[in-house]
C-alpha cells in the first residue's frame, strides 16, 4: 500500500494550492468506497483523464449513514485501498457529512461523479446540487463519468449480509412489491400533514460514570463521575421526529413552574415546531437522571417529578386551546407517558374531536400498573409494546394476535401496532383483517431509549397520510432501527437518513 499518499485535508489543501500555481488541473473524486469494485476502478480511471492530478477522498466512518452494518470497512482501510490504484495520486479522509466544505478547501478544477448522479432531483440528500454549486463558485466544473456501474450496497447486501435469513427473506419479499424510490415518494407525500403532538415533556439526563467496584465499608457500588449530557425526551423527542417529515408541527405540553428547563427545551425544538406550553404548580418539569457506563449500561435512575401534578390555572388553558384548535390538525399524536399532563378531561376532548388520533400509553417506573390504553375511549391508531398491550388486556397467556384484536376492537382502532424489541413489530389492520409483520431492522444497538417513540412518530404519520399498513409498519420499523443507533434523544430521525436506510435495505 502506498500509504504515503494519504494526507490530512490541511496538508492536501497546501498541495492543491501549489499544484494550481504550477498550472496543474486537479480532479477530485469523493465517496464512501466501502467495497472497492470494478465500477469504482473504472470511475477513478476515467476521472483521472480529466486533469493532471487525481485526489480521492473518503467519508469518515461516523458520517456514513447508509444503514445497518455500514461501513463494513473502516475509513483508514478504505483510504489505503485507494492508494493501491496507480491512477490515484493523493487520498484524504473527510470528517464531514458532505463534500461541500471539502470543495471549498481544495477548490478542484474538476469534481467527478458517476453517471448515476446526473439526476439531481433523484438524489434524496440534495447534496449533489449543493456540491455542484460549491465547485462552480471556485471556477471548477462537475464532470459525470459514463463507465460501467455497480451498486456497492447490493453487493454488500448479497455477500456481507448483516441480517439473519428470516430478515433477509422479508426484505427480499418486501422489495418486490415496494421499491426504495416508491417508499421515498410516499414519505415525501406526508410533508403537508398538519400535526399536533400532545404529551409529557421529559428531560433525559445521562451521567456517564466508570465503575470502581464495591466500597470498602458496605455492599455499595462506587463509580467515578466522568461527564453528563442532557436530552429533550418524551413528547419533545416525538415532535422533533415528526418535524423532519411534516412542515407544520405543533407541540402541546406542560413544564414545571420551577426547574422548568424551558430555555433548554426551546433550544432543542426544531424550527418548524410551534410550542404551546402550560405549567404545573409547585412541580418541576419531569426529569429522569440515569447513571450509565461506557457501554450505556444503566446502573441507577432517579425521577424528579411530582405525582398527580396540578396545573397553575386548573387546566383551563389547555382545554380551551384544544376546543379552539383541534379541528385545524390532520393528525394528533398523543405521546402519553402517564406523568400527569394528559388529564381525563383532555382525553375526552382528544377522543371526541381529533380528525385522526394516534396514541401510545407508556408503562414506566412512575406509573407501573396504573396507566393503560383503555383510559382512551377511542383511537384510530394505537402503538404499544407487548407488556403494555397485555397489561391493558389483563391477559398474559393468549396469543398476541388475540390480545391485539381484543384491544383494537375495544377502542375501535383501525390499526394497532405491538413493538417487540428484537422480535420486530406486529401490526393489525382491522379493515383488511390482516396482520403485518416486520422483523427488527438494526444489526447494532447502542441505546434502546426512544425507539418506540420513533416508531410511533413515523408509523402514525404514514397511517394518517393514507399509506398502507405494510408500508407504515416498515417505515416505522426503519425509524426505530435508526433510533437504537442514537444515544438517547441526541438527534431526531431525519428524512434524508431514513430514505438512505430504506435504499440500503431494499437494494
């Protein structure tokens, strides 16, 4: 390997400036290059003919968002593979999501892309158009090669499968009916939905610690504090997920009249989210402080909240707001964590006046055994995990399908989804008398916190937008698969990321 060809971007910028001073034409190729194949080699060889010096840059591992198990090879190995090609003069690793900053820094005379990138509208990221603008503002040109192409994703899916046989079989069957482009189009069709998210605001805190072992005088585990991180959770996480897919999103929630975290919460809400806040009297905003190790294994959890909190105005503002505004929304998502925000009076208005109502009633340590879905008189879509469903039905042993049907019929739900962790999701489509099953679609789990919220957000949008249950279940499951690879609620599931994940799964 000619590893001397690998430079930092700063070193490469100095090299390209010197080359331009000598009158040399610099050509840049950029990509993931996860599995080097004939298509890559032909592309690089053709690109080299457009100038005097060819630079190839690879996307760093942390910015490769192509789905489960990707990249297969680390960025150092991918860079070293490129140095083995005679046509490549220099290689660098790009620690950024796009090539835009790279183009501004290197200012190549030619930016070469494969012929498949000519269709800018077909690029789900929108990056190609922005990269074209970047290279042209420095006097360069974008050039599309017309060499033979292969799909690295298809080759990796076929020969480097990360899923068990049952999951691969599901994806192959699903792909025959639904292409990735069709799913992308259906996702885009949700953007005009007017969405209201109603539910408990939660602050999730992670205190990262290193275990030291048992204390010298007692049966107590001692840990060393390292650092901490705070996240916007509960309905705040749900509304941020939704905001990536729908243009008009409103959040209705309650904060504490002390320790409200309001400034932090407002800073974390996406720009297209309109927040409507009411306040609890003599109570903090619900905060969950977790102590976790390097692998995010949780040692201990502390709740900061008030049981049965009361609104500062007796709850009149929320009820009046719902009376005045519920009719404005195409879909209402009730993210009901059972921490006291959604009152029985609110439930009555939501069930009576929502055009489309999607509900999750979560079981957690603060409400275990006292918070189930049948506090709602009706719902169009219900999303629960299996323990939440069985608790609501008071049924531990019957088949999941039987319990699902019982709860769906009781609440008049058109669809009911049961999330089952590593066993995937079962969704009942009442109208079609059909059960849709999707296996777990992630090969790597970093943190399960929030995965159910991501599923609720996307599946509810899909069903409210008129998409078929099979598609809603699949898209929601993709969102959950992406979310388990994100620490807590550090960032929402993005539209671009979800589309790329879908393409990886279905190629």
